C-alpha cells in the first residue's frame, strides 16, 4: 500500500504538469465559449430592445398620421424587426399588421378593443423576449396603449 502511494506521488510529480496544462487549457476554452455565448445573447437582447422600441414608435406615429414618410419609416422598422426578433414577436407583429391593413380596420379607424388587444399582446411578447420575468397581463398593458 505504501508503495502504491509512493508510485502515485512519483507519477503525479513527474507527469502532473503535463496533465495540468491540457486540463487548464480545456477548462479555459470551455469558460471562454460560455462567456462568448453569454455576451452574444446580451448584445442581441439589447439590440432587440432598441428595435422593438423603434418599431412601436414608428407604429404609433403611423397611426397618429398616416403619411408616406411615416409609412416608409414603419416599413423600415418592420424589416429590422423581422431580422432580429424572436419567432413569437414576428407572429404577433404579423397579426397586428394584418389587422391594421384590413380594409375594414385601416389605420385611422382602430377605435375598437381588438387593436388594443393586438398591440398589448405584441408588447407582451416583446417583453417576454427581452426580460427574464414580467408579471404584467394583457389588461395591464392595454391601459397604457395610446389608441382610443
């Protein structure tokens, strides 16, 4: 038994450094990759927050004044959003756009609760995408939607 301990100690003394260097490199590589992933995710979330805020601003400007300039800005924001947003946000924005483009509910005639509900659901999906937790309900968000 004492010989085994001596042999193990001798082995570690002779080869421990050779084992420790690749092990440290492996741990460092894994840590680097995990940190890089976390950084990319954080950057994407910040980008999405900006794109979502810009889109909502363009949407509300277009609703307030349906001018060619506002329409063009809204379309540009839609394209930006389609590139960086989550699938859920794309679906919600698509539902909202489809509703607002319907001839019976075109911008300027959105004074019913359906538009508010769709905007609230869109905002909630954006919040789910960008924040770890939110206790807001659709009813909470509808209270701040600037449609009539």
